[in-house]
């Protein structure tokens, strides 16, 4: 009821009817009595017809997800930040974001032809509608003149940064920068160089995984595998698995070949790195002679 009361005060025209889905949050005596007291027609969608509310859900991607992102927000602080964000979005979208509206759609054979109206903001559509009273139009004009689109955009960015910081507390993502409008305006010309400027849509850096998600199947025999590799470094992972299967029948199925190959490849990378850097350090040192080189003069 509180949300509906706030909505009635913000809308520039009276509410004539409410059409809701079959959720128990709307289908109850409290909402029914509220509509009866304010002369609002109360209807609901048809049962088992999920597309009846398509007009209600059509702006979830174009407005809500575009500004709020796809993170999961929970808690009182996130609710307050979301409320401040929606207040700024409401004014920014209704007064400064033009959009197309479909005027007619026709089908010529297999081709569908759509005709759209000229792009206009929701406020401009209300001002051009003859059914809207003159006093309402005057209020909309006065409200539009008092708004600053850059100021609204700064408020949106601040609340987006607050929501992102609340949703990713473990990653230590910074919150709003608390910049002045003048500082924010100076950065607008260079924001395109930073990539995604919306804090709610930036990809956070994922920490490299250093732990195992399952038990190592070769933990008990890895010492033997290392001894075999030291004796025959050119042995393949398949040959090592076949040897393990002969010495430990029934313990190592064929499906573990890929795991063993990854382990052997990682071991060879470590050994190769040690050999390369060890030879480089020995070459740079005057006390150690590299393998294959001696200090015999060429004239001898």
C-alpha cells in the first residue's frame, strides 16, 4: 500500500485501474479494499496465461537490467541504494531518454514490415497527447526545466557504484567516488576509453584458483611416477597410465588419462623452467662453466 501511494503521488495522471498477475502479493483483501476506496478498477490476468503481463515486463531489460545490472542485492542498505537509484532513473528516463514506439505492423508474404513513430521521450508523449489536462502539462514542463541530465547521470553512477560495492564486499570493490558535478563532467569526454563506465556492468577480477576441487587420484603413486619420469623423461602419459594399471590393477581407469597428462605436462614445464634459468645463471656466473663449454683457448 505504501508503494502504491508513492506511485499515485508521482504519476502526472490519476490511476484508473490496476491489472496485476495472480501473485498473492496483489490478490488479497487489502489491495482490493484500497482500490475500492480510491475508485480504482481492479482486474487480474487470466489463469495459466503467463503472457497477459507482457506490457508490464517489457522494460525489465531496457531499463532495469541496463541500470541495475544482474547482481543479486540483499539487505537494507542495498534496498536504500536501489530506491535512490530508481528515483534518479525515473526522472532520467522519462525526461531525457527518447524511445521508438511501434505504430503499425504489416505482413507482406513472408516479410514483416514495421512502422515506428518518431522517437520521443515519455514526457514529450504526454505533452503531445490532447487528453492530458493543461495544468498537468504545465507541471511537467516546469519539472523538466528544473532537471539537470548530467546531475541525474552523476547520481545514477554513484548509486550504481554503491550497489556494486555492496554486492561484492569480498572483492573490496570501491564505492562511490563522491566527486563533484564539475569533476564528473570533466571525465565524461574520456570515459569511453575506460570501456564499461557503468559500475554495475563491470566485470570483477576473479581470483585464480589455487585449491583442488576433488581428491588427487595419483596422490599415493605420484612419487613412483616421478621416479619413472626421471629415468625415462620422454615417456608419455598413456605409457605411464598403462604401467600404473599393470602394477595397480583396477585402481586407475582409462578415464584418468587426461588428468595424468595434465600433471605430467605441468611437471615438465617446471623442470624445463629450472633448466633454462639454471643454465642462464650459470652462464652469467664466472665460477660455473656451462655444460658443453670450456675455457680452452681457441688457438690450442
